[in-house]
C-alpha cells in the first residue's frame, strides 16, 4: 500500500499515515489562511509586517498543531 519511501518518511517524522495526513492538511489550511494577509501586506506594507514570517517559522519549527 505505502511505498518504502513513504514508510521511511513516516518513520522519520514519527507519525502514522493518518497523523501525517492530518498534520499536512493543517499546514495547508494555515497557509491558505495566510495568503490574504500576505496579499494585503504586498499593497500596504504597514499591515501584517511579521505575520507571514511568524506563521511560516512556526510551521517549519513544528509548532503547527
């Protein structure tokens, strides 16, 4: 069902397939919600000055739950 590469990745991140799916979907949702703030920032830089960076940093550091 899952390839060896998939199984290896799940082992590396210490998650079951379901846990990994939920985690990945949660990251995708957070990023989609972040898009409007980044677009507003593109036109009016005084708004959301650190929002994109902070959210992405939290995701990268694994604090996305």
